[in-house]
C-alpha cells in the first residue's frame, strides 16, 4: 500500500505457533480493546508453520470476524520472520506486535499507544516483573547484550516482543530479504526515536514457551554476526593480544639468554605458548567462518519467508 494510501487505524500483528487452544481467548480479549477504535483496526495472525491445529483455528476466526486476517507460512521460519511478514501486510498507520501466549495483556495496549502519541516512533512494553525461569531470563539478557552493538545500549535494555510502532518505519527495510531477521535491528534502520512503557506481564496461561535457551542463544549469535561487525573486531583484538603476549615471551627468552646464558627449559612452557596461539587463530577463523556462512546463505537467495495461504489475498507469496 502506498504511503499516502495508508489508513488511519491500528494493526495488531501476532506470530502464532502451536497455540491452537489459546487463540480464542486472545481474540476475545483483543475484541474488547479494539472496539474502542471504531472500525479502523485489524488483527493479523501469522501462522509460523504450526504442527497442531493452529491454522485451522485461524481460518475459523478469519471467517467469523472480518477484522481478522490469517497468513499461513509454508514452514517454521522463526518468530522474527513471521513478524516481518505481518508488519509488511499491515494496512493501518500504527502497528502493535505481541506474542500469542497472553503474557502481553491486550489491556495494556492503550498505554503503548499513549506513549507513542508523545512523538516516539517505537515504544516497547517493558515488563514490571519478568515471568520467566532462570535460564530464559539469562538467555534474554544475552540477546539484549547482542543487540547493544546494533541498536544502542539504552534501547537494547528495553527491547521486548510487545511493541507499538509507526508503520512508516517499515519503508527503511522494505527491500531486506535476508534469511536472518531481527525486527529490533531493522527498526533501528528507520528511526532512533525509541522509548519504553512499563506494562503488566502475566504468567503464561498454558503450554510451554517455544523460546528455549538454545534458540535464544542462537538468535543472539545471528544478530551479532548478521547485523554487527563487533565479533570481527573482537577477533582482531584477541589476535593483537596474542601477538603482544608472544612478543613479551620472546623478549623474556632473549633477556634470560643474555643474563643467564641459557634458554628457557621445559617442553610444557613451549606447548602452552603454542596452544595459546593456536586457540587465538581458531577463534578468529571461527568468527570469520560465521560471516562467510551468512554470505553463503544470502548468495543462495533464501527467502525470508514464504506464504502458503492468505485469507485476504488468497494467494501465495515469498519475500
């Protein structure tokens, strides 16, 4: 939709994955909140290749409620890829993104919109208290640390899946088609006007989180190597430090030879030096390998996502 054709209203984007039993409650609670916006609102449910009956429920509700749009992806691409699909499909000038598990209470949406109306471009709903376990919280902190190099330390601290943003920002990443997606990094391409609003964070009503420690750690690595050169700089620093250490050892050997008239005895000492240099080299090669792998995937032109079915458009598509 062209910039001047964008409608005034609200688009809610929810990536849905294996949430068949909870979608009804989500829609019910959203309906009560969205009714305050008159007729200018929509709910976009992006089924991210669910293995249960989620897509069937999405079709049911899209047939029942004209303001619900369902988009089914061909396979599981990941939460951020599904979000990107929904953000690109949004028709209205303001977008809310939220999870499907009701840990982001729909009743808190007016708080985000009020903060957005102050002139910000992106507002994050920061939880008063995180309702996650130790490992999930640890992985979340790792992800936010990874974000710091791309979006800034202050913004990274407030990042959450509960966001309000102006739709015009998506113009900054309209042509992005890489397989590795971080919505928060892409948003930073379009604006630096970020803010946060404290909101309630509820306990997950049913089921288990699909974001495990391993997945969050993998996402953090993807962000560091896909949207930042910080790891390459770290590899350079490690290599430089190892070189300085080697020079210091060489000076020690030379000075000892001059003063004592003999070399440093012992194989363990030499073996440890070799191990240090070998480790530094492998560390640097591993980081460069990560970057080369991402260049390889981009050269393959893998799509960010592929749509199997769209309840509004009725056709397939890729991006």
